[in-house]
């Protein structure tokens, strides 16, 4: 059985803490973009520009999650 050192545990915590912070900023940022767009007279049409930003940011968020998960799995692999 592999024992985790303090540095490995701190690394795992910091990786997921960074992802949680990124997710929180994503939710707040995207909400503000959509509210700003709607408040400025935006209607649900084909040109809802916050949608493009939302899709791009979701892609970045998924990549961040995959990196965090692979880092976690790499640290927990039995040797």
C-alpha cells in the first residue's frame, strides 16, 4: 500500500482547489456576461455573443478538470 506524503496531499488539494476557484469564477463571469447582454437589449436570437464565450470557457474548464483528474490519478497509482 502506498502512503502519501504531505507534499503529495498538498499538491492534490491545491490542484482541486484551483479547479474549484476556476469553476466559481466561470459561473460568476458567465452569469455577468449573460445578464449584461440581456440588460443591453439582447433577445434570444442567433447572435447571442455570450454563447460563444461560454462555449470557449466550458472547453477550457473541461481541459482544466482533465488535467486535475490525471494529476490525481498519477499520484494515486500503486507502484
